[in-house]
C-alpha cells in the first residue's frame, strides 16, 4: 500500500480519473468502485482560515486552494492487460502522475495507520 496526493484543476477532472479506475453498476444502476483503492476527495483545501468576531460575523474571508485535492491509498498493484494485445498497461497510479503533488508533511488528511511520509 502506498499513499499519494493529487491536485486536479477541478472536481470534474478528479471524477474522470477516479472513474477510469473502474466502476461496476448494480441492478438499480448505481455505480460502485471496481477496485480496492481508497479515495478521499478533499476538495478545495482551506489555505488560510477566516477571521470572525465574537458574534460570529466574518471579519476576513477564508482563502482556498485553486486546485481540487484528492488523496489515494493505492492497494491495487496489478497492471491492467489490454484484451486485444494482451500487453500489460500502466499501473493506475502511473496514469495519475501528471496530477501528483509531493508534500513535506502528512498534509490535511491521513489514512489511519498508513503514513504518507515514511
């Protein structure tokens, strides 16, 4: 298992990549992951807290990141095989490499028991 952190331009692009990992539909048409990876959509992370007075009125608005954050605990390490060519493809985490970020610490989210920084 390995933890990686990603930033996408928006939620739509993040959802596109999440869906590429594979989904199955149940009898009612609801989609469920067809993989064993754990994905946490963090959204636009607050980079600076807002300020509020004693009455709860906003003095200064909070600031948020410009990119949409997603953390993944990668469990699937099997390379997908193209059925036509029978050639192994890239690992799913390799396909996400363009959006990977590297932090100096655990960030705002951690998977219980699995460290991002080793």
